[in-house]
C-alpha cells in the first residue's frame, strides 16, 4: 500500500517549471499539507515501534539538516517497516526511510547520502507549494490517490493511480530529472560539510540500478547512467578523513535483520557479534545468558547501544538499581536510554520514579510519540488519569491527529481536580483549535 503513496509524493509534487527561490519559513498551505501527510504516514501502521531506531534516524537526519542550504526549515524523519529500497520526502519536511533502504546500505555514509538527497528536495522547494503549481482538481485527484494507498484494495488503488499518472507522467518525469540532479549536487555538499564520505551517495546509486527491490525508488527518483557517472566523477577526487560507521548504525542494522529473519547475521566486528548474541538471548527471554554475554561486551565497548541493552537486561533480572546505572551512562541523555529506564521502573513497580524521569526529559525535549505514550501508561499506573490523557493528546499531536488530541484534552479536563491543570489544558485546546481553523 505504501509503495503507491511513495511514488505519488515525488511524481506529482515536483511539478515545477523551475527551482523556486529558497524561503526561510513554510507557508500555511505547506504546513496544512504536511499535517495531512503526517496522518497518512501514521495511518499506514508502518512506523517502526522501536525507540532506538526512531531516535537514531531523527538524530542523524537533524544533524544533516544543519549543513543544508536552509536549516531553518521544518524537518522530521520516520523509519517505516517495508522491505523495498525506498525513501521519500513529503510536504513540510517529513522524510521517510524504508527498512529495506537502511538494510541495503553498506555504510553510514550511504544512508546519510540518501537522507541528504531527500533533505535537498525540501530545501530547494521541489515539493513545496504544490497546490500553488496545480489546479484544485489535480490536488483532489492526488488526495484521492493517497487515500487509496491506505486501503487494502489493490485493484482500486491501481485503477486510480493508473488513470491519473498516465496523463502527466512524461511532463513530470522531465522536471523530476532536473530536480534529482540538483538534489545530488547539494546533497553531496552536505555530506562533505558533515564529515561523511561524499562517495556514499554515488556508491549507493550505483548499486540501485541492479536491485530488483529498488523499483519504487527508481520510479520516484529517476536514475540514469549519466547521473550515476556524474556522481562518481564529482566525488572521485575528493579525499579526507571521513567519519567511521557508528555503533548505533551497526547495531540498528543488525537488529533490523534479526527482527526480520529471527537469526543473527554473521558479523565481522567482534563487538557487534557480542551485542547481537546478548540481544538474541534477551529476545528469547534467557536473561541469565544475556547478562553473561553483555558483561563480555561491556569490557570492550561501553557505547550507548551496549549500556542501553545492559540496562534492559538487568531490569528483566529485577536488578533495577544496576540497570539504572547503565542507563545513566548513555551519552547526551539519549532518549532511548531514558525511555527504557522509565519502562524498567514501570516493570519493577517503581512507577513514580519512572514518571519523574520521563516527565523531566519531556519538559526539556520534544520527545517522540513513543515516549509520550509510555508516560501516559506510567500515569495510568500511578492513578493520574488526567495526566495520562494529556500525554495521549501529545502523542496524537505527533501523529498530526489534532481533532483526536483535542478530544483527549477534553477528557483530561473532565477528570482533573486541579484548577491549574484545568487552565493549562484549556490553553492547549485553544491553541490546537486555532491551528485547525488556520488549516481550513
């Protein structure tokens, strides 16, 4: 279903005769379309429910945007469970990456190259102001196609897609090719500035032409022999000391492979092998064996994925204090470590500590959908139903579901006994109502 969606986003929204001038902020129309698109992403039920995976992709993506041509634009990143080699850029800076894309990358520079390419589509306004470039009827047809992609009806989806795409395919593909070349050049510059090997993008493109799983990407990102040659030539003479693959990237790839095949892939890195052996035992609920292996790993490697997994293992063994010691070792107050630390408190009947930990983090950080859902569960366990509704509302906002978020806030109002909290909730409802009114 989502494959149709991804084809449409680029093939219709890059319908511009020339590259627009850069703008420092998005229009209200783009924000509205972005919110609609955000709901579409979540309604596919494809967003990976792995906080480490989502935090990793968002962190990498936002780091790359700092080196983009327009870092003040809004961006967000999602990892979607789909075997195809694909990535896409949607309105208001929403960028999706399929697990098939991540698994097919052979280095972090290749993944960063794909992200830089998609970021460049957005900073160059290849996607923005779609409704200004087309008539309302075309926009309605595209909206219908996006909706069709969400229903489990292949024939209906294909019929709508075929009838609309056929009429405009040749016109769109010409403009798309022009924008693809520009995104290649700008994305390569982003890689250089961020310290990644700029050859990463060229190497990945070179692999795509021989991959059967890359058809969706190739349809929405036309890739010619000349484009590949240009990317290779442009970066062939560039040398430097580039960033090595992080342990976060390596462990994410290994976990995704394991989750798909339920077995460990043979790894060259002994640290990664130990990590996956501990992860395998953890997944099989053999926590004693997992503890033995993780201790071997920690003697060699105490990076964030290692200490986070150690914390999860010790939490399952009921050694909550030791688990929290490991979680606290995660660098830069990693959201994934905070999330699992709070989950450990919930699992070990120390709910108030979990509430305080995650609440403190979310006061300082936007957080992910998953963290707000967990805090809601913690509040339910603590008997604070009004606050549980509030964080359910915040989670729904992360999904773009503003009307449902207001309903949750109304439930919070109906259950709270705190006048101060009642007043805060009213402010949040009014803010969301104004936002909805602007989108109409």
